[in-house]
C-alpha cells in the first residue's frame, strides 16, 4: 500500500515537472496562480540539480534530469 502511494506520488511529480517545463516557455502561463502552485512543489526538487548542472546556452536541463531520476525510481519500485 505504501509503495503504491509512493509510486503515485512519483508519477504526479513527473507530470508536474513536465507541465512546469512547458509552462515556463509561455510568460502568460508563468503569471497564473496554478503555475505558482506547481512551481512551489517542483522548484525544491529542481534547485539542487541546477546547482550541479548549469544552463547551457540558456537551456535549463534540470527538468529533464529530474524526470529521468523520477523514471528510474519508478522502475526500481516495480
């Protein structure tokens, strides 16, 4: 039961990271309250990755790395 809940949380976080990354390309979406809540959830996970992996030519790869980490964790729980 606890593992299923953890897997669900990982899936939800993966979706939120994806939405956060997509919405960051649209300034009007970044000003919305929904984006603010998503940012509040996702940013603490992205911040440590950004300290290690700096943006390259203005592209931030931290969401991609976080999604990769979350996917690996999900597969490890199968």
